[in-house]
């Protein structure tokens, strides 16, 4: 099923993300984690493309496995900055052949050396190519705190609008830890005429040190309440895990209470985290 059709229903959706293995040695452990997450039967699952240490070679296979074996709809990520039009066309053919209808169109990181390859500079170009290639449901990324390369938040929203006009049917946000940042962003994009559904990306933090590094790189704001949790529990992994799931659950309940119906969990190949969040929301998701 196309994800846009789920997002248009007046119903809360919960989705989970997995990333492919880095090497073939770790394929089995990723496959096992993926199966356990799929068995939770979320509204859909997304499979990243070369992000989080995973390699892009496995994205299509893992996504197709989730769909075929568990009947869970999938969103396959696809990046373009270090790719060519020919390669993108090849991946899209593979997705079509495996019955995958949903693609998250991303620029990806600029390759070392500074400039993207000639074929693609921005995700909007990829969106146009995917649209021309077949009947895919196309999503894109958005950044409530502004993309780190963007000179201003307004410029970022203008580019986002162009990406939506190119054919992006829904948006998934970068992680954020203060819901007011998302509410403010939603107000600003709606004012600019971006009306597509926005899926809120939530990162349950289970490793205090790792998150401090990621936030520094992405410019994500860490509220004092969150920092206190990391300070207190960061060196105690089981306690940090419990506190991280509780913080994320609290964020999600506030989002849903305020009308943000679509929640995507950056579950990082951790079934226990996905299951913990789903269990904490069991009555809310009914
Ligand atoms: P774009 O939409 O192209 O934007 C990138 C920058 O260019 C922004 O600053 C934007 O304002 C600017 N821009 C856009 N158009 C123009 C223009 N015409 N002129 C000037 N400036 C312009 N990375 C991976 O490698 N694999 C993944 O699977 C992956 N999944 C992700 C999922 C989500 C939900 C998110 C939020 C990010 C993900 N990323 C992934 C990271 C992403 O690739 C990076 O954040 C990347 O730096 C930007 O990608 P984008 O698609 O948002 O780019």
C-alpha cells in the first residue's frame, strides 16, 4: 500500500526504521532485528540507504523481505549525491520488480572533497526522476531546526517547498527533543503553503555519549530536562534505555495530543526499543 494513503486517514500511525548491515558478516544479526521489529506489525517500516553505517547494497533486499514475509508496508530510502542517473534508474527498477511502492528521496551526504557528483545536487532532482520513472509514493526529509548547511531557516523552507512541488507527497522530520520546535516549524511551513502530511521522527536515546555527538553534528537542540537524564543515567545502559524510552513516549503522547498523528521511530535496529515504545502506547494506538 502507498504510505500516503495511510497518512491521509484520520488515524495515528507508528512506524519504525532499520538500517542495513555494514558488512555481510553482520547481515544475520540485522536480519534478525528486522524480523523482530516487523513482527510488531507497525504501520510501515523504513530501510535506510547507506546511513547509520549500513551499506546501500542491502536496502532493496531487506525492504522486500519485510514486505514479503511480514506483509508490513515499506519505505525504501534512496540517496543521490554520490550516485548517477543510471544507477538511480537501476535501483528504481529493482524496487519496482520487488513490488516496493514507497521511496524516501534524499540527497545524502556530499562525498569527501566537497562537491556532489554531476548528476544530482539536491533531493528535489531525485524526486523528479523518481516521479518520471513510475508510480511511486515519494517522501522527503525535513528539518524542524533547519538543515545544517542552510544559511537561514527561511531559505531551507523555500527549498523544502520546491521539493514538495517537485512531487514529494509527505515529509519525515529529522529528530528533535523539544516538541515546541516541531510545532513552530509546522506553523511556518503551513504558512508558506506546504500542506503535505508531516511524519514526526522520534529518536529514543539509549546511549548518552552517542547522542551528544550526533546532536553536535546535526545541530539538534538538547533541552535541559534531556541533558539531566543523560547526565544521570548515561553511564548505566539499562537505566539510560529505560529513561530514553520514557522520554520518547512522553514526547509522542504530547505530539498526538496536539494533533500530530504520524510518528516514526528511529529504532536503530533495536527491537526492544521499538517494542517498549509500542507497548507504552498500546491504548493510544487502538
Ligand atoms: P535536500 O532536500 O537536497 O537539502 C539539502 C540542503 O540543500 C538543505 O540545506 C537545503 O536547504 C538545500 N537546498 C535544497 N535545494 C536547494 C537549491 N535549489 N539551492 C540551494 N540550496 C538548496 N542519509 C543517508 O545517507 N541515507 C539515508 O537513508 C538517510 N535517511 C534520512 C531520513 C530522514 C528522515 C532524514 C531527516 C535524513 C536522512 N538522511 C539520510 C540524511 C540526509 O541525507 C542528509 O541530511 C542530507 O544532508 C540532506 O538530505 P536532503 O534529502 O534533506 O537534502
